[in-house]
C-alpha cells in the first residue's frame, strides 16, 4: 500500500512499526483477558468453539451473539481488503507475465479496475470454500498452507535483505530523515527475522495428526504442495524468460530500412 502513501520512504516504515506494536499489545490483552474470563478452563467447548464460547458465556447469548456478529462483519471487511490486495498483486504479476494467462490477468477495464484479476481471485477463493464444506481438517490444511506461503514470502525478503546487508547495504543517510535502524541493529534484526522465519516454516509445515488429521495426505499436504508450487513457479519463470530472450534475439536492432 506504500504506492499510495505520500513520502513513503519516511512514513511507511514508522507506520508498520506502530501497527505491529498496537496489534501485538491489543492481541496480548485480548488473550490475557479471555483466559481470565473463562469460567471453566477445562470446558470442552474451548477446543471446538474457542473465543466465541468465552464471549457468549461471559456476556450472555444476546449480547455475546451481537458481539460475534460485529466481529464477523469486521473479519468480512478485512477479507475484502485482502482480496483487493491479492487482485492488485495478480494484476501486477500479470502485467509482468509472471503468471499463466498474464495478458488476461493484467488487463483493466476503462475505469482502471482489474476485473479479470478480481474474478480469478474470487473464483479460487470460492473453490477453496467448497472444498472446506463439512471438512474441518481440510480447512486446517488450507489455513496452514496460506500461513506457510506468507512466511515463505517474508523469509525470501529477509534473506535478500540479509545478503545486501552483508554486502554493505544500506549506506547510512546523512540527514535525510529516512527511517533507519542504524548499524549494528539493522543486521541484528535482519538475522533474527531470518531465523524466526525459518523456524516458523518448519513448525507450521511439520506433519502432525493433532492439527492436520490422521490421513497421510492431510499431514503431508503442506510439505508436498509448497515444494511443488515453488518448482512449478521457477519452471514457468525460466520458460517465460527464455521465450522473452528468444523474442529479443529475433528482433534486429538495426533494420535494413534504418541503416540503408
């Protein structure tokens, strides 16, 4: 979203830090207060209903369900924001021909709206919801897969950042007012981020029946799908790059009409 942010080099990093601190503090308070409010810590509903059980138990059915409806609306709005972000990402990758059907996905209508990318993202989401119907273990796999892919993207960014830092990046700005952790804290945070990302990837993808289910395809779905997706993406990237290089090689940089 920093593309629409004024003076993003100064404001975006500080906004990210403020949002992380606020989300962490609020999330911590919610967890602590929820645990304190649980009337029976051994209740079986905690494992099946989670926080909604705590809300309805403490506030009563009427007020509790009103609160749950409000939370549901908030989650729906957040989902729309994620859908818009995903459609924007698909549009950008389509324009760069980094996705199959990139020319179609990279188009916008006369209002500049990425209709094709939005329809594609919506269709994939609907297919996932259909698979999840009456299949809670499949839902766990889909959620874990989404989180693993997010952590994989973060790990890729932090690895690239660490490589650049080891090469001397960034040079300390004199007095430009840009955000910087300054040496050596930037390197320390970068190393911690890489270690944390790697540990979380292993933790989330580790096959275990308690979370994924007892069937082998449930436990190993993430372990199998993520490498297959990475290999497929690399193959597609290599194929499109080779095709682009071949097209560039066929173009005569100095046509006879211009050199005559």
